[in-house]
């Protein structure tokens, strides 16, 4: 039979690499590709074999999400096996050239709604208490997720030198944790913008409950439509949605909104490839298909080039790649622990999508496929002595009366 010949060739090729994987076929036949398999793939039909015998991270992910492949084993082991299968499938781990999408206000709002408006309860089950959906800042690998997220927010606000009375804009404010912290503990007057209605509504509720409505505002607004001037601007985990062609306009807008003498922070995921190519083994294809449509990641070099061309001077750059690997490991573990509830909320297919997405991203950051850069900038040519001469001020932490605990 044709499928049998193809399967036998696949097994013979992969056995040379001793991958710890057991294959269980629909007819009861089991084959191990290496000693002591820690992962089992169950293939329910001959038709489903095509997803296995020419594996990429996208084809394997697609098969799992669509129920054409079942997996058993620890998430980290499953990802390691999938990467090894893709690596030994016969093709070099080439990165696809970056795809560029048209980013209109309407299309960006639709994409943000698809990703973020699953339900607030869905995210609350695996994020920290403040529902911060971005890279944490770990002073130690033993830090809790809650501590790491508040440390990250404070790290940003301290870097920006937020002071009482400062007017602060958060571009892509999520569920409002940063603007609330800046208003309540640093004394700033804050505005946060988001395109997600779920985030907008819950952030407004949280602000009101905290008694911060007089100095903390959240808007359902596109960054291109913001007006006014701000002393401090933070953009955290948002510029991944901007698009490579739009980076210049994005940073120009940031500069236009920034007061002379002000500071701006761009905290975002960057490609690990100098040409801003996509992740290897078609991992980006899976994310585009199921998780983050129209996401585009620039390399840090392109980010800095576009920022400088827009009239912003980068004064400090920090790579938090390892911190994001730790953050995603926490998220993936919490996601696994809450699996039954998450399945009930989002359905089995979306649960499978997110399960592999979180674990896959943890692997990608740990293995340098992607990075996370914080870039602190000031307006070029402003002539203002905005920041101290050294970075010492960044590591004194927030003022001593600011508790490192969630509200």
C-alpha cells in the first residue's frame, strides 16, 4: 500500500536520529523512533499521515488543532520532538522572508478582536492577578509570575522617570495594569488606548473600583487617532501589530505625541533574524493561521533604524529574551493546570491552538528565534538633558513606599 511505503520510509529516516517518539497508528501498530519515548503521537487515519511524513511546525500544529493528530506527553517534550522532526525532515531550517500585510484601522481592529476578545475569563485563568499580557521582569528565576509582572511595570516606569503630575500615554494598554500603577503609585495622569472592547470594558471597571477615574483614563482608540502631548509614552507588546511598512509612521506618531524633554519606551517582540525573516520550520505560519493574523516582527536593527529616522534618539536598549522564555513557561504551566475550565470557555479547538502556541513561544524565545527589546528614547534635537548620565537610576527600583504586590 502507498501509505505503508511512505510511512516505512519516514520511520527509517527518522530512526537514525533517535527521536524519543512513539507513533500509534489507527490499526493498532506502534513504532518507536528512539529509546524510551517520552511523547506519543496517535494518527487516527491513513489520510492523516500526510501531516506527519513531511513535518513542519505548521503541519504538525495544524494536524493537532484540527484533530488529525493526538499527542501525549509533557508540553516541553512535545515541542522538542516536533522541532526535531521538522529539523530532520530533509529541508534546511530556512526562515521565510517577511510577509507584509495591509494594516488599516478596520483590519487591525478585527485582528485585535480575534486575539484578545476570546473572553476575559479565558485570560484570567492563566495570566497573573493583574492580567498583564506581556514579558515579565525576573530578578531571579524563582520569582513568581505576579512579582515579575509588577517588577516589569515598575522597571518601565522607573526607566521613563515618571514623576507626579506627568501625563503618560500607554499605547496598547491591555487590561490597564500599567496605567493604574503609574497613576496610583507614581502620581501620573494617565491615558491608555486599546482596540479590544473586552480589555476596554474591564479596564474601566478596574479603574473605577480602584478610585482612579479622576487621573486614569482608558479609550477604545487607534494609536493613529490620538491627539495631544504627553510627558511619558509607553508602548508594551503592541508594535508587533503595526506592520514593517508602518514602523516609520508609528514612530513618527510617537514623536509627535511626545513633549520636548519627554521620554518614550517601546517594549516589543523582535525577530531573531537580521533580515526580519520569519521563525524557522514554518512556526510563523502556524501563528499567522491560528493566533496572531498579520503580525510582523522586525529585527532590532530595523527597529532602531526606523526609530532614528522618525526623530527619536534611542538612549538605552535592553534585551529581555530570557525573561520572556520564563514568562511563557509560567503561562504554559498555568494554562495546563486550568485546561478543563479553558476548554469549557473556549472550546477544544481554541484550547489546542493556545496550548501549543504558548509552549511553542517559550521554546522560540529560549532558542533565540525571537527576542524582546525595551528601547528607551527621547526626541532628537530637543536639546533637553532629560536623563541622568548613567543607568544607575534604573536599578534603584521604585520609591520605597511602592509595594511590590498586586492590588
